[in-house]
C-alpha cells in the first residue's frame, strides 16, 4: 500500500485554508484503495512559533476535533499527536547527525528570517532559534520514521521534502537501506487561500477565518475581507479578488463560472460576500455540528489520540527505532 502523511501544526484554531489545503483532500484521498494514511497533530512544530502552552493545548484539541468532524475514521487510519511518539525526537537526533548544515542554511523558513534581519540592518540570526533552523530535520523524522511514500504539500514545502530525501539517502548510504525516500505531491487543483488581509491565510498571521466559527461570526469575518473600492455596477477583476478565490475553493465549476460573470458585470462587494458566506456555510454547517459535539467531550478526543499513538508505536515506531539504534551502534533498550 501507499503511505500518505499529513500534519497540521497545533499553533492556533484551524481555518478555511487548513480545510481546503489539507483536511478535505487528505480525507478524500484516504478513502482510495491501497492508501494507508497518517494524520498527525504537529505539536513539536508548534513550539517553534508559539510559546503559549494554553494555545498549543487548545489548538491540539481543536485540530483533532476538526479531523474527526470532517470524517476521519480513527480505526481505519493512523491518527496521533506527534509528541505522543518519543521515537520522533529520537530519530530527529539520528538525522541531525547526517544532515548537512549547508543544506539547512538554505531552508526557506530560516532564509526568510535571515533575509528580513539583513534588510533591517540587524544581525542575520537575531531572534532566530535553533528550532526554526532545525525544523526540516524534525519534519524529515516525521516522514522517514513511518517510511511514508507521499507527502501532499504546498509548493513552499517541496524543498523540505527534498531535504528529507537527502537526509534519508545519507543515512541509508552510511548504515544500510532503512528509509524509503518520500515524494512530494503538489496538488495542483488545491488552492492556497488568501487570508482577511490578502496574505496567505495562516495561523501565524492572525488573518484567518476559523473553519468552525459560529455562523454569525463566519458571516462577520467574511464581510471583513479586504476588497478594493469599486462600486456596485463597476466591473471587478475576479482573478485579483480574495473573495473570488475563496468562493472558487468551495463552489462547483458551474457556480464559479457564474460568479466570474457576475464579477465582470459589476456585482456589489456585499452581494459577492453574501454569496461566499452562503456557499461556505452550506458545506461547513453539518461538519460544524459534529465539531461542536466533539469539542464538548474532550476526554473522548484525548482517549482516541492516546490509543492511536499507542498502536502506532507498537506497530511501527518502536520496532523502527530498535533497528535504527542497532544500525548506528547504540544499545538495544528493549
Ligand atoms: P502556521 O502558521 O502555524 O504554519 P498554517 O495555518 O500556515 O500554520 P500549517 O499548520 O503549517 O498551516 O499547515 C497545515 C496544512 O494546511 C498544510 O498542508 C498546508 O499546506 C495547509 N494550509 C495552510 N494554510 C493554507 C492556505 N492558506 N491555503 C491552503 N492550504 C493551507
């Protein structure tokens, strides 16, 4: 079977971008025959960006409830919290010792921080933690521990998958064929959703529309999307519009074509936003109901996560680390 791995960082409340870019396609893909899916809550990754423990805990619960509300079946897929698997940070160290520092210097997230500092005339590494620098190694461990074949990602993450391949290859070269080299899968039809301010919707930018915001709040958030000042009756450029991009991610092809025409015909922003709100709410409302029921029973979510991690450790993680420790010359812990 093909192993497919998807993680979401527990750095905040899940949003429409996480749904369209990760949750919805991953759950659809998991139903295909011959697919073994790994869905995880990336809480070690969250610590790179968030130092608010309550936020990380709340986000963990919210993201778990989101996966479950959207149809993840915990008996049919691997569903776990990253930090419940101690073999992940252990593998991270083994990979750190084969990871080229020069390669990490070129990682996008780190380079972006250095470039920002340099432009501002500061020390290039000001405020940059080793966690941000090492993030691709942790991500490689997430993937290589389970010998995942495919990792669906946005374009900006392709480089990190290539790094995982590089670290895995070096390890295999030194210690024997332990790792399957993963492939990035760029889902061309999956859009990157813009946030309220027009930048990429991201938990880190606080520009998100929460996936399960209560109905009235969803409406308010959608009406607060930044638009240009074109008046009703004036033609509007669909391709340059955040409202249109969001609409497209939730509408059928026929609805999208009709909306494109409405933009050219000068639909009022208020009407476009109302249509967007109704389209999103129609898809999300039944899921929201399930989400709210799940969030009312946090102990059940916790039990599901612990059970998933325990089974995954027994089946994959613990035996994998046993073999890897032996391969590099460390003592057998079992
Ligand atoms: P953070 O700011 O903490 O990185 P994020 O909200 O940008 O959070 P992640 O948790 O890193 O998102 O990503 C989880 C998944 O959601 C990934 O598969 C990512 O591609 C997808 N995703 C995140 N933001 C968007 C977006 N704006 N549009 C489409 N997909 C997105």
